[in-house]
């Protein structure tokens, strides 16, 4: 196994293992900034040499400024990793699939605690990311703003007075900022109110999508809410607008849970109990079953039904049950059927310790 | 023409696709297109972000006809980017990506129309890179935007005295911005800040 990947796997996933504000409903807050260097082609139009040069310039700037703790940070060259190892980076939300699928000319820098990373030569030359547990966009902004300044004082960013930071796709131009919060919304899903809620949020020019699966699939009842527009408002205005909506969604979710309990508490108790039973006693678990059951147990933890289960253990399982993590901890490639067996064993083990 | 999805708004985005030799047309309003994009539905429908963004028609290679003659799309007459050589065809192939910072100038007409549909505004009000120094225009625009919001709020709260002060400041900012955008004719200093430090 790649030694850096091995070190990574020994890390607790900080955005899931640490506590953050509103962590019962908001799992994590993330901001990413798209940046490019002046006078250089964007990655999709760049030659291999040009890509390589940008990798060097950005890595040097990070090392010189000590951004991300570089040079003592993780530095991955995705093309030297096995497909499984690349998938680990995706499952830990450190890199996008598109980025990992590129054929060379890319580099991924990651801080030692995995809270910050830079994808070099994704769609843009720099995709800077900062991630924290719970609902704390402002703290994430402070962190990434500083990181961006450190890099920006050593790199000549492509910037236009009118259009702001110039990005490969005009959907990111301006601030180049995409901020998102991952929310666990089982109350809205169970009460059937998630559809209208998503439509309402979409009307406000914000995007909502399921975390796992494609399109409207919402396994695990996890949703990501993010800004769509990047131009015409300052970063703070965008974050304020997003935060207001997130605050409302958290209130709606709390309200939905209270109503569900008031109307029919045995349905909720049953849902939580069955979820727990499945994780605790099943010998085969598909990814979908596991995600939905973890969501159920999480409600139980939030409602104070289990005083012995640590919410962080449940959170970490959301990552650990993913295919690449299962296979690397098993030390070999596994078929889908084998993965189901391993997944069930992992859940039984983790929840037993709890 | 009304939007195919909501059947309420005017359709501003027209997409043509070729499926098994048949042309299928879709007409969407900006809001519905955005929603589809957010849900990732364009991928499954065979749409491509470039066509939605820039209103470009799509021609399937399976038609076996010369692209350049068949395509009746706006932007077709735009030249290739002098810096990176990117063309409208490349923008389409790459799913709406541009080739380099200069492409923003090369494909300006196409881009400004797209920005109007996808972005909440057309002027950057956010942070400036450290390397760009403190250009006057951006700082002023930023305050202007903030004051405009403040004014709306003050009027809503019926605090008219405060509102009057705020309005004076807005007028002053507008004048200063005018000076920034159109620097006074060359008088004393030749190295006057132009306020348009475009990246190149
Ligand atoms: Zn519509
Ligand atoms: Zn170009």
C-alpha cells in the first residue's frame, strides 16, 4: 500500500470525529475556492509541460508559505496510486472523481489533519478546500481566506476587476467560491416534507443534492446545500444567505422530528430500533441498508435513546462502510457480496464497542 | 415560447439533440435549467453544460455531416482565442470550459449572456487577490453595493433621516466610481491607475 495512504487511513476523519456546532443535524461545513494563474491556460487546454509547471509553482508556493503545513503535508500524485487508493481519497472527500481520473499532471496536497486540501489541475489549476465538523461556515471561511491569502501573495492569480477570479467554467467566476453544509434530514424525509423543502431552497438559488447516490437518491438521508451563484455578491453575502437558509432547515428538521414523536412516537422508536438491530446483528449489509440504518441510529442518538453510543462512532461508519475503505482495511479486493459481509462485520464490531 | 418543464416562464434555453437520427428539441427557462443542472439530470438526458450555459445547439457526430456547416448556433462567428487557440467548438466539447483567462475577452458576448442567466449579478464584489493591490474601482463598487442594501433596509424601517445620509454617500460613491472607470483625460500624471487591471 502507498505509505501516505496508509498514514491517511490511520487518521480519524477529523470532520466527522471532532465536535462542531449543531452537529446533531449539520454534519460538516465545507468551502472551496477556484483559482488560476494569470496568463496560463486552464488545465483542459494545457499541455503536459504546462500542467507540470503549475504543479511545481503551486507546490512551491504552499511550501514557502507553510500553507497546509507543507512541506510536511500529504502530497499525492494520483497517477501513481492504485484505483482503490484513489477511491480512498474520494471517499474521504479530499478529491473529486474527475480529478482522480485525470491522466497525470495533477497533484493533491492535504494538511495532516485532512481539514484543508488543494487539488492542483482539477477543472481549475487550484481548487482549495477547507472542511470542518458541524455548522460553522464563518470559521471555515476565516481559515480558507487566510490560506488563499498565503498562496495569493506568492502566486499571480488570474483576476479581472469586473469579473473577479477567472475560472475555467463561467459558473464559478467571481468569488470562485462554493460553500456547502452537509445536513442529516431524516425528520423531513420521514414526514414526506423533503420534496417541497428542496424546491423552496432551489428557488432561493441554492442547490440541494443527496450525498450518496445520484440525483434524487437520498440514501442515509444526507443532503448537501450549497450556493449556486458565485458572481454579484461578496463572499460574506453569499455565506450569510446560505447560513440563513441552513439555520431554517435545521429548525424545520427539529420541528419535523418533534411532530413525528408527538404524532406517533412508536413509529420513530421502531425505526430507530430496527436500524440498530440491523447494524448490530446482520451478517450481510448492502451499502444502502447500512447508510439508512446509520441514519436511523443517528436519530436515536440525537433523541437520547442510546446513552452508550458515541455519535462520532456512527459518523465514522458513514465513511468506513464505503467500498474502498472496506477493501483496503481487508487488505485485498472484495466482490460486492464479500463487501456486504465485511460491512456487516464492521458495523457489528463498532457498535458492540459502543 | 414557454418552458417545457414549468410551462410558466419564457423559455430562454433551447437545446437540440439527435437521438437515433431524430432531432429532439427541449426548451427551458433559466430556473428549470438550473434545477436540472443541480440535480445532475443533464448528464442522463444527454445534455451538456456547455449547451445549457451558452445556448449552443448540439450536433451528433452520428449524423455524419460536417459540423461547421450544419451548426446554426450563436457564437459560431466568434474567432479562436488568440492566446490559447480555444474555439466555440472546444467550449462545447469540454462541457462549457474555457481555455485560458483571455478566453473571457474572446468569447465575451457569449459569456456575458450566460452569466446573466446563471449568476445573481454581473460584477465581482468579493475579495481581491493580494497580488492585485488595492484597485479603487473594486473597493468603491463593494461599498456602493453594501450601501444600496443598507438604504433599502433603512427605508423599510422608515428611518428616513439615516436613509438620506446613506443616499448622499451613494451619490458620492457613484461619482468617484465614474472617475475610476473613466479616468480624467491625461492632465498631470501619465501613470494614472486605470482601475482595470485585467489579468494578462
Ligand atoms: Zn421552467
Ligand atoms: Zn484562451
